[in-house]
C-alpha cells in the first residue's frame, strides 16, 4: 500500500520547494550576527569578538566592521560564550545558544572603560548544557592535536577515542554502545547510514570536518535507521574568510607511510569555498592477522569541496562534493604466505586486493521565511563502488579458514531528497521534516571451490578425503576407499581442484525508504522537554512500517550546576545493505546454498527490520569552572537484532539476524577545559551485548548454543577508557603536547579453545576430549600452528610458533598471553566467555605550529608516535565478522606544514 506514496514523494517534495519562493544555514549549523554600540548608541568598529565553547574546544575570532557588525557563519549547534574586547571600553561577556538553523542576533552595548584591567566573566554554568540527549562535542582544537591510530579512517579513530561507549575494533571499525555498525553519520544534514569502515567505504576526510557531535543518548526524531550512535558532522566553510587561509603539509613515517595534502578557505559575506585534497601511501593500510606486517600495502586519495553561495539575505545554497579512492591488499598470515596446492606444489603467497571508489554530491537550498522560521531543501547522491580481486592463481587463496576463491564487484548508490522546516518562538524550538531515499544495490560475485578436501567424493578407510576422484561411484574399494555420504554433486562443477570452473552470480534490488518526523524542544524555566515522533516506511526485500515516539526531559539545578536527564526512544533497526541481496537470495540459489552451508548455516529470510526500545538516565555536573562530568545509564532491547558473518578470510561479509538482543551499560565523560595551557578529557564505558538464539536469517552460524539461551557477541566489552591530555607551553603558545592512554578490557572471542563440561551453554572453539592418561583435555587439531601462535597459546608452558603447534593439551595446561581463557568448568557464553586479553596503548603527539614566529606564514612541525610501548596485542581472534587482527605495532610519523 505504501508504493504509491513512495513513488509520488519526490514530486511532492519538489513541488513543496517551488512553493517556498525566494542566510546560510544547514541541518547541523547556524549563523550568529549582531551589532556593537557605545553608551550613546553609536556603532563601534574594530571590536574583537570571540565565540567560545570551553568543553568542545571551539574558538572563533572576528572583528566588527565599519558598521559595528560582526558575523559568525557555520556555527555548530551548541551553547557558546561571546566575549567582546576593544581599547577604551570595558570587556563584556554574553552567553548564546545556537540550537537550530534559524539565525541568531546578539547585539551589545559596551560601557566606558574605568580601569586598566579588563575582566572576563566565567562561571561553572558555561560548562553544562540543559539537554535531555547525552552527546559529546569535539572541535578542531581537539581534532588537530589528538594522536590517531588510523590514517585511512581517521574519523572512526576520532569517534573511538573521544566518545564514551565505543569499543575499538580492527580496520577502523567501532562498536557503538554494544552494537555492530548500527551507527550513522549526518554530514551537514545528509544522512549516511551505511558502513563507513575502510573495508566497506571511504569516509569523509578529517580535513573537511569543523566539528563533531556524537549522540550517545536517545536520538531525537530527526535521526533514524541506525541510531545506536549518531555522528553529526559539520564541515568547514570558506564563507566570511575574506583573506585566503589554508595549509600545505607532508609527512613520512614507519611502514613507508607517506601522506600529503592541503586545504584552502576563501570567500566573503556572500560566498565561500573550502577545498581539501590529500593522498596516502602506506605499507600497513589494514590491520593484519600477524603482528609482523605482511602484504598490507595500500593507498588513498581524497578530494572534498564545499561551496556556499548566498543569493540574498534570505536565500542561499550549499553544496558538498567528495571523491575518494582507496586501493589496498588483504594482509596475509604466515599460513597464506606459502600456499601449497593439493599435490604439495607452491602456488602462493595469496595476493588478494580491494579497490573502493566513493562519490558524493549533496546540494542544499536554504530559505529564511522570517526571523523565527527557516526552510531547507536538499538532495544527495552517494555511491560506493567496491571491487575485490582474488589472487592471480585462484588456488593461492586457500587458507585455514578459506576454502573458496572469491571475486566481487558490487555498488551501493544512495540517492534521496530531504526537507525540513525549523521554527523557534517563545518556549518552542520545533522542527518538521521528511527524507526519501532509494538505495540501489548491485552485487556480482564469482566463486569457486579450491580446497580438495571440502567436497571429496571418496574417503579412505579412516574417513579422510581422497584426492584424484570425481565420482563417488568409482571409489576403488580395493584400496579401502568408500563413497563420501556427505558429497554434494552441486559443488562439483565449481570445484577448481577437480576440473570445475568459476560460478558467477548477480543480484540487485532497490531499497526505498520514506521518513517523516516532527519534534519540539520546549524550555520552561529550568526544565527542557524533548517530544517527537518519527514514521518510517521501509520497502526493500521486505516491507515494514513503524511509528517511533521519542521523549526526553532534563532539569537544571542552577545552584549546584547540575543537569538531570531522562529519555526514551523507539527506533526501527533496518538491515545492513552490504551484500544484503546475496545473504537473502543466496540461500535459495542451489550452488550458493551448497557453498554457504559449508559455513554452517544458510537460512532464507526476508530480513525484516527490527524494533528497539531504549532508555537513558543520566546527569551532567560542573565542578567550578575547570571540570565537568557527564554520565548515562543505557538499557536497550532489540527484537530482530543484526550482526555479520564473513566468508573465510575475505572481506565478503553477510548480514545475519538474531531473535533479539539486550544491551545494558553505562557511558561516562569527564572534561577539563583549557586552563593555564592544560586541557584533558576522560571517557569510559561498560556495555554488554547479550544476543539470543535462534539465528533467524542469513549465512553462517556464529555460536552453537541451543534454544533461546543468550550469548555475548563479539562486540561485548566489559570496560574501556581513553584519557587524553593536551599541554601548551605557557611561554610559547605554539608548542604543544598531546597524549592518549587507551585501555580496553577485551572483546569476546568465541572461537578461542576452552574446556567446559557444565550445562549446555558452551561455545568454545574446540572439543573436550579425554587424554590417554584419563585426564580431561582439549582437542586443538582444528587450529593450525600459526593460528595457535596468533592466539598466544602455550601448552604446559611450551609456546606455539607459526610452524609448530599442538594437536591436544590437558585442560589445566592450556594458557594464552593474548587471550583470557576461562578455567576448566567455568566457561559460560553469557556470564564468563573467552575474551581478548586487556591491553594498554599509549600514543603521543608533539607539535610546533609556528617555528619561525611568522605572522602571515607559519611553518609547523609535528611528531607522532602510536603504540609507543610496542604493545603486542589482539583486536580479535577468528571473529565471525572480521577474522584475526593485531593492533598496530609502534609507528612514528613526522610532518611538516605551511599554514597561511
């Protein structure tokens, strides 16, 4: 029934735009202007005006013009402090809240200076924000000085380090508040809900970001689809930059990593352009399955351009343009560095590669209706073109967890229209909006079997596969051979070890989504109320309609500088788009079904969108003017919960669906605004991720627990924290130090060997056996020596090496330096699962922003050190989603820049 509405909506929105006949403002920022006068009412030119947010680090400075007027463009939504200074007049301070795109005017009358000392008023209330939704604000003051581990997905690294509730994973992945990839970006109002890690897509380059607001609380009604964590990004603008400003930089570091680029801002009050260009080439693009870097080269090129043009005082247009290309190798393990064919001849090493191209264009028209109302209408087209190339010799792709050679060419094109109307009057801050999107999925896959033992027609007397036969009816019984009862004749035509050929499969669909919402933020004295409702129509490989109420309240206790908050959201959880068609329709294709069943399970299902009820309760507390604390307790219940499975060691992943999940936890942040050159923040969290059987859709089973028993999925982490410290020398303001300390308790690692005989809730990656001496033991024959080495396993004190491992070990003698293995008879998938061992990582950045004391041109130097202690640690081990990956070894980078 929703198809006619979905078909007519683009015309409806376009017609609505034409009715609004012709102030720059976006979905994430607003404008601030005003006039400064003296006691007599005469305008005062040349007044220095500062706009500050001490928590996020936001700081902008301008001067009043000949008419005594000042302008700040592209100001992210937040409360700010305005400071006015000019010789001959006393300084003045004014607070202002930028809460929507409606332009804000703050004019002020300065008093005559009566003393030679100017006074700036600061209070603890500057540090708190009366908002029912918990969030973290990060500006370029922090971005520029925060040491980041990943150069190719720096935006993910920033979110992981600066936001509470985020668990770090490999390759730029992060788990927001216990969910995998249920995160979305809003870039100047453009919704991006598809995965943004560097093995799926190319992110917005960090050079383009002015500020981030990371929403970890219950999302307002304007945000939908994937809302566990919403990252609202405001890009940099050139409007108001009357003198060209920018930078040129180059860097070189460990692993032969070379990076270079530059940015340029220029414009006036009517137009502006910001351009950022960068390129990266490195020997360690992805995190590898070995601490030693093997076959991990990659490069990336970025171009981002933001164009602003103001037609009049009431009408403007803004356009974001981006092109990013990345090319990278799939890192090898020791196992895949010397691959042998079925006859023992060398055919390796594996040489698998990927290329991703991302295109984005997003224009937005803005119209100021009156002083209380502003209208936005925009469109967007974003395309991710992903290509995965196997080794030139397909047999070289064979590995311990990969039995097929795979090639893939797929694209994800997201096109849509969005519109919103913001209205501020009295106690109300209202917003009405609609978004229509169509996501076109095109998936082309080539696959062939390369493991001669996977589907052998004949078995020997011991039940082992026999090479050299294609027909189970021709197994010579004289040699003790027998037909394999598990032989699948469907796989024989694509078995490259038995004369087969590559099988090609094509799938496509268009996912259509319509969302409409209304929300209001009501301020009544010390109370703030958020009320809203969102309606989503999802029409993809399944159809779903959901109404989603969102409510929240906060109360400020001004005497103690305390904010108490409580919120609730109902959200619709949509399936992941990456390989969605393959995961849904592959299970009904006879050949793919036969391949997928070798992974353990292939469940045809339409992947119905799920629903979530989430509750948040928290507070914000300022202590004087030098420290602010924010904390939230989180409880989320999801029916139809999503995760991923993976095909072997490839980046070919499939969405899977579980019956439900329960995610409780807490997220805390402590911020220390800059005082005497010192600023700091600490984020910490503990978020459980309890998923419940059965698996109701998708390819590959990830746990073996029966019935509806819960298990901790591999984005569950008991505790993590990041401490960041910045220090600026008091006698040289351009010299600074940045320091990170990141502690992770460790993600769940269900494939780790363990010994257990208690109950049914056992998901160990091994089999319990009885040793010849009658003692309990563990069968390790399912892991290669290199995999045992990757897990840091030792048996009775003897460590595994890449070439020497164990086939079995007594239960009490199995230990690991990299993974916490539960003691015998204590493992439980819900309450005591195997985990990656805790790790402490330390990063340092030392910078000089103006080496030669220049005024117009400033030369900068920077030295960064990642993992300075060279900590030997894992992100994950044989994860069903991403395999095995180590954290980055110690890496140094030196950078030179010219700023003008």
